[in-house]
C-alpha cells in the first residue's frame, strides 16, 4: 500500500505517496497516541466531510492532543487531496499522531503530525455480497468499559481488538465479527455499527459505550423520516434468534445487509434493502436528482 503513485497531504504539504514516511520511534506507533477518520466522497463531494473533521478534532482532544489544523483547513486539505489524486469516488483517511521527540510513555511535548490519504475503495464488501448479506462471527474480545478506555474517540489503540477479531472471523470464512460490550450486550462490528429489524421495528444498541457512527446517525434519521420506528436500547445476544433482519452501517461499509451471525440467520431484501437504497440516495443527491 505504500508503493502507490499519487500524493498524500502531510503536515500541510503534498508529498509523493511513496515518501510519506515517519520515524520508527514515533510515539503514536509505540503507545497508540493516534486518531484517525474514515470518510467517503461521492461524485466529488465528501459525505458529512465537516462532521468527520469535527470528530477528528474531538477524538484528538479525548486523546489529550490538539490537531494543529482547523476544521476548515482539514476540509480544504481533503478536497485538495481528492483533486490532486484525480478522484471523485474515494475513501479518505485523515490520521494524526504524536511524533518522535521523546520516547517514553509520556509524549506530552511531542509534535502532532497530521496526514490525509485518499484512494479508490469502491466498497468494504462487494455489491453482490452487500445485497445478499454478509456472514458475521461473534468476537471473543469485547468492547471495553468506558471506565477502561476512551471509547468515544476514533483512536488507533481501540482497533487492536477489532483487527484481532476481524482476522479470526476472516480465517473462519466470515466477513466480519459482531462484538459484545463488556457486559455481554450486543455492541457493534469491528468497523461498523449494527441494526436489527423485528416486525417492522428497528432496534439498535445504545451508542453510549462505543463509536456513535455518523452513518448510524444518518440511517436513524432517514428511517424516522420514512416513518420507521427506531428503538435504541440494550440488546442481548439471545435476542438474535427473534430478529428478522440485520444490517451494519459505516462510512466504509455503507449499509450492508447481514444474512447470518453465528447460528442465527436473517432474511435480506425487505426493509433492510429500502434502508440501504435510502443511504445510497443520501450520499449521491446529485445522481438522484439527475
Ligand atoms: N464503529 C467502529 C468501531 C468504526 O470503526 C466505525 C467506522 N468509523 C463505525 C462504528 C461507524 O462509524 P461511521 O459511520 O462514522 O463511519
């Protein structure tokens, strides 16, 4: 991935993709002092781009550092990156981390670096898979108690258990893993939020203990506009047996239908499909109007 053509925005300058390098003694690498974003542009427009920049700032503040670029500067940098790489439909990855001046648990005086990379990534799951429904494993690792980790930051360190869970799931032939919270309630997937449908009502875990995804928030709003009832509550894994449909949401995953979680199966193509199409229309308002 580091040997591509194109440019990366790095601390205010556009540098060749292959030269966007950091030192091995970077604090962010050793101690996880790093936050990032995941966004998508559609027809040249980043969906909720400013909200992502604001969350990027908020994540850094939770991680005890300040990104040295304003939300407006980040928005402009993302647009520049898309333009210079000649991309209209792309995935956008801003990342910020503590640098390498001090090598100790404290990195309090280390420089904060910021970079933005963009690339073509049509889908986390291919279209056929998204419609047919993906299969999810149930992760062994649980999302941590908010008293044990800064769970509302999109912080790199929190992805350690996500990567481990996703690797295990993929090796077993699943697309992703559903993670429980520390109390054993359904939480989210390794990079997406989760929803269930039963008798026409949508149920989703309360996002007070994991990332309240921007896609999750958009989907809830869209569902309410359509007149669908949405209930945010604690969901026990035993309830999965009684749900008719399931889908996951995220900037990378968009809306992806789920056909199976462990031993439970769900139908696809009903309400979930309508919600998926509503999201596609929302992210491409121009195409819809055309
Ligand atoms: N949960 C986790 C752990 C994630 O990584 C993501 C992707 N950022 C989400 C949920 C969904 O967030 P969003 O809809 O803002 O992309």
